[in-house]
DNA sequence: AATGTTTGTTACTATTATAGTAATTTAATG
DNA sequence: CATTAAATTACTATAATAGTAACAAACATT
C-alpha cells in the first residue's frame, strides 16, 4: 500500500481538464468568472489554467469580450480521442451489421459512475428522431440503464437507490422506488430489460448488457428501440430477443478483449 | 506588462495534455516508459500524470500488461470538443451547400503553427479515395498550404523557409527552394493557389484562403480537388475559380465572426 | 528454476508551482 | 461620467511537483 496515495494524483491536471470539459455542443462559449464558479476554482487559478489552455491552443479568447471558446488543438484532440477510442471502433461494425440485417434502431452506451455515456447509435427513419444527450442520468427509465442496474453488485445498486430521485419523464415512467426495485429484480431473472414508453413517449426498448466476461462486471449495454405505433411489446419480445442477445454477446466479447 | 508571465501558465496542465495527446487513431495503446520518453517527462511525474488520467477515466490501464488506452471520459470529451467546435459546425453547411450544388470534392483546414489541421471534407466518388491525416506538414505541396504561405507575414514566411526540408512526394512535387518561393510569389499575385499533382499523383487542386478580415490574417484555407484524368488544369481554372473564391469568402466571413 | 533486464511503483525531500488574498486595470452599463 | 462588474496582476505562504534512488513485479533468457 502506498503511504500517501495522493502524491500520485495531480490536482492541477484534474482542474485543467475540468475547465476544458465545461465546453461542448451545449456550451460553446464561457467567461472566466463563469468557469471559476462552475469549477469552484478561485479566479486567479482559473485564470492561470485558462491562460495555459489558450496559449496551448485548446481554447481561444475573443479580443472583444474576452469570452472563451474551443480552439483548434481541442478540435484536433477531440477528433483523436473520439476516433481513437477502440471500443467505439470495435462496436461500430457490430452494430452496423445488425442494423443492416434487421432494419432496427440500435443504441449502445458505456457506464461511468452512475451515468450512461452514449457510444454509437443507428436509427431507422420510422423512429421519431430524438436528439439524445451524450451523458444520461436516468438509468431507471431506460432499457440500457435497467439492465446495467440489474447486473450491478449489490453494494453499488444499494448506493444507487440511496441517491436516486426518480422523475416522471413520461406518463409511463416508474417513479415509486419499490416499483423500480421490483422491476430491476424482474429484469435480473429475465436476462434482458424492457423500457415500455418510460423514457420517451411512444418508444419501446429492450436492452441487454455488455459484460466483461473476465471480471464478470457490466461495462455498458445495447438496446433495440421500436416505435410503439408499429410494434407491440409482445411482438418485440417474440421476434427480437434473440437478435438483441446475440448483439450483446458480440459486444461483450469486444469489451472483454478490450478489458473495460 | 506582467512581471513574471510564467506565473500564469500551468506547466503541469501542459504536461498532462501532452500525455493525453499521445493517444489517437494511430496510437491506441502506449506504455508508461514510452510516454515518459516521448514527452520528456521523468518517469515518476509521468506516473503521476498517467495515474491521474486513469483515475479520472481519461485513460484506462490493462490489468495484464499495464498498457494504457483511451478511456470513456476521453471519448466523451473528444465528442464534445469535436462537435462543439464552432468553426467545424459553421463550415459544414457552407461546404455541403457548395458540394451539392457543383458536385466537386472540397477540403478545408485551419493553420496551427506551420501545420494544417484538417477541418471538414466532402469527397466525390470519382476521386481516388485517400485517407488524409488530421495534421499535415507539407504546406509547400498542397493547394491549401500554398495559399496560406502566400498570405503569411514576411517574417513568418521567412521562418518557414528557413526550416523547410521539401520532400518529393510525387514526380511533380517542387523541391527546389527557389522554385517553391517563386511559386508562392506567383500564388500571391494570382489570388488562388494551384497544386498540380504535387501532393498526390493524379490529383489537381486549387486553393483559396480563409481570412480573418478584422485582423487581416490567414486562419486556414479551402480547396477544390479534381481527378486529373477527368479535368485539365485549364478547364478547372476556367470553370471553378469563381466557385472557389465564393466558398472562400463565405468561409472567411465565418472566421471573422468567430475571431480565429 | 535461476538469472538478468526491463518496466512499473513507491519513498523521500528540495525546489517550485500554485492557491488565495487583495489591489489594480479594463470593460460594460446606466 | 459615475458605477459595477470582469479580467488581470502583485505578492507570498503553503502545498504540490520534480527528481533521485530504492524497490517490486513482470518478462525473457539461459
């Protein structure tokens, strides 16, 4: 055991990255004080970090109003980090193949903390196109979230429920804690998860886990999404479970190899 | 003037980012010592930075061989930095419009130091599909590079030539310094640049600058690329210069507004 | 299995970088 | 022009990092 584990953790780097990750599609421009407040870093230190990022080209500063935006270096690094992520490169052909074979909408995500990180997605035109965020909190209301919860260690699951504040996203969203717990229990025995219009009205999804077979832990999930107009839940379960599980097992192989 | 400007630059953050940017499509996996050598940071500090990145989820460490790969957080940040880059979002519709109107291959890039950073690209099927790197050094051999050089301040251009070591990429690449200088001079008076099979055999390109009209500096360039089989240089100059310049002026408006 | 070799991890400080307060400048607003 | 807010700089105590060197673990070779 290390005597002082903190010695091998760079707080400055953590802060610098927390500054950089405040920028994105939703927030293309921010001010120094805004950054200082959001990160909780005092103004001078924020200034130092921002200044560094500007000098390195990760941010750029407007000459007029001093507002900050992403710079070319961030774009470049973004490209590399996105396309250089092996799991993304690995899951793409797997999902594409299933998509072209069966003509269904497919989604995939990794779990990070108790958040879903959207990985790769293919959508059929019959699905009301909805713009999903990259990070999602609502594990309890999504097929991918439910199957992940069902595969979590008991301690983790308990912790999740201890902090969970369910929100009624659609008329069908489960918000009663006991109901949600029962649903997860059922999901566990079933082996796949069902989201019956609980996240987005009119959309039914089924989900299966991406498992690391080596460590026997969940790393993420895949889901198949259907418009409720055209598909009944019964029909979906009859026709698509096998496809879902096959997809999930291929994804799990990938995860296991990659060691997520 | 600041007394000690270094006070407002975080070396730790710089190092941390230099570690992270060693990863990408070409280098999905690296070892600690490799990182230490490539960055020039001593092993203990590298260990600290890597450890930090692992703990934050930007990197992940293989349990078997301790090799390092990009983690979910890097993927996430990559996505945000890529799609949150306003210039990218701005240039896309401009290039798409021209692409669909005239059915020609179009490329765009920003300049960073003396390197081209690939921005957005649309390709016709008649062009031999070549996989371009994200960063390119060969300004002297590309249409986008030439027009950028032609618009550089004299001091910068001199510096560029003082370090330039031209490489014969195709039979038509100019490698004689004086010839290259003359070509840049000609480009300057012409107002657009010509790359006559100098970068890739069989491909002719014309380029125009993306100017910041406010600061009167070049921020990047756009180019139109043609297969030499189907188009003669004369035909291209007759038909496509107006289109190129219109495209470049639209892009310049964007750049000026964005303040690059 | 024992050996040497490489790579990764930890202990230990001197040195340096950063945090934080407060003052100052610059810009924005009425 | 006055007022307020935001950004930048000066200054220094404190905490974080760099760097050396020792140690452990993994790997290859004999």
